[in-house]
C-alpha cells in the first residue's frame, strides 16, 4: 500500500475550512426518515462511506432514497429482508438490526473484516428481550441474521451499555414502531460512555414528533406512535473539525470553521473547551469559530468518557505539550474501529513518544519525536491524528489515508489546501 506523506508545516497554519455534515446526525436522520409516515428531505447530508452504506442498507430494506442536488429525499416503503453491508460503521451495525426486526423477511448483517470483532452481544440481547428472533451462531458478533416478522413487541429491556452508547441509541431509534415502544435500562457495572450521543438520538426523535425521554438516570423511554416526515438540514461535523482546529494549536496558527451551531447535541462541540485548556484561544464571530494557537501546548488531565471521538487528536497534541497528560475514562475505545488505546500507544511510541496504557486511558509524557510510518489500522481517526503529528514532526507517513473517506469525502485535499494556504 502506498503511504501518504503527511504535509509538514513550515509556518503557522492559518485558514478557513468548510466542513461536510455530521455523520452521527445524517445516519440517525436517515433511519427515522425510512420509518416515517411520508417523504422526508435531508439537506446537506454527509456523503461519505458510512452514510452511503447506511443509505444503501435502507434501500435494501425497502426505502427509496434519491438524490436531489446535494440533498437526499427519502420515501419509506414496506420493510423487507435482504443483506446489509455495515462496512466498519458502528451506526449501521447498531442502528439497523432493530429496523430489521420490523421487516418481513430475514436480514443478514456483515461487514469489513474487523467489523466481525466489534461487540454486538448487548444489542442482540436487548432485541431478544424485545421479542426479536436473531441467529448469531452463539458469537454475539457479525455475521448474524435478524428474522423479521413484520413487527416487534418491544417493552422493557435491561442491558449493559457500558461498552457503547450506540446500543441504547439503536434500540431507541426504531422503537416508536414497536408495539409497546421501549424502555431501556442500563444495568452495567460501569457508566454508559458518550452520553451526548444518546441525547442526540432523543433530540432527533422528538424532532420527528416521537415522545422520547430519559425519566431517570440510566433509563430511556420511547412511546409507540407515528414518526413524522420532515425536512431537516444537517449541521457540520464538529468531531471532524478537531484535526483542522488542532492544526492551529500545534503550529501556533489560526483556523476558522464557519457554520458552527450556537447550540448542539454533538459531543464534538467540547473540543473548543479542551483546546482552551491546552492553551489555545477560541474566538466566535457569528456562526464562525476560530481557534488560535498560543505557541505553547499545555498538558491535559481530563475524563474524556463523553467525547471519545476527540481522543486521537488530543493524544497527539499531548505528545507535543509542555508537560505530561492523562486521558481517562475511555476504556471502551478498545472496541472502536480498532483498539484505539493500543494503537495510540504503539504509534506514538514508534515516533519516539513515552506513553503508558492505563486500564481506562493513557498517560503521555512529551519527548522529542521523530518521523516515520504512522499506521492507521483502517481507522479514520487514527489517520487524521497522524496528519496532525506530521505538521510538526517531519517525515511522518500515514499508511492508509484513504480510510478517512469513512466520514470525510476528501480529507487529504482539505488538509493539504489548509496547510499550504
């Protein structure tokens, strides 16, 4: 495989980056539109591998999804059986099995090689409690088949969602179409990570006229009823803003992202406060946000349980900081696209860094770094973290920059344009 030489910044990186739409919102909106009571329009959806795979899967299940300029128009149809290719997308493998339980026919789920290693037992268990018939060959992982019977009872289910909030969101998204709706109770030994993503799910459900709430800590409820068709615009992906804004932090420059929402359920919004703690300045001008590097990066001691999509970039900045960092609360990252904690320790160490892997995170002590191969492990966030490192460490080469198409259509082009502006 041809490696990608990460552009090295010979001066402070400054510029403006217009980002595509949020993957998390696009895929949630696609699912609800396919279950709605009429045609819906998604304005400015993300067009990337994960969302294209979600659209293809919903088409296979009976929805009609058509291009109208940059928008998608979704017309629901009778749900039917068929194969679903999840790729490596957690949102597909966790959000669509509950939809498949409503189909008339068998729906088989499979994906990329590593997708077969991602934990699915919690969702399968929850669906079985709700009345679904699932053949997973006793593995609790893909490939598996949901034997759709055209309806699902729903009701009260208890799961251990400490490995991923997507298990909760997946059960909630389709639940308005269950006979009894659903009440999901987390009964695990540890907390549910990435809680803002569950709030995002509740928010899009309520926007579609569904009665959805969290009546108590660790409990979420959806009342059965219609899903209202609607036209909705997708916010820019704030998690994907992280590497671009980090370019300003790493080089002492200034990077602006237009269209930043004043209020949002996206967990990526937290990146602004985290960068401030690391010494950057955050400026707002209308809907534009600018991050300006302070010339020195401070170490960070933080519980990042709710913002795990930011950890790869924060870890690279921590390796460039003026003191040690401890990134905590992220043990569940071992079940992401790859084991991100092991991957970060391995790759930063390869570059000359000093990293210890904790049971729930990383301790990173800055050292003089050298260039060399940065492996992405087919993980888009590992790849973009390597790009950030390459700004200040000459000679970094990312082995698979193409995996960034998972959530961004042309990351290398956007990145090179910013760095060379």
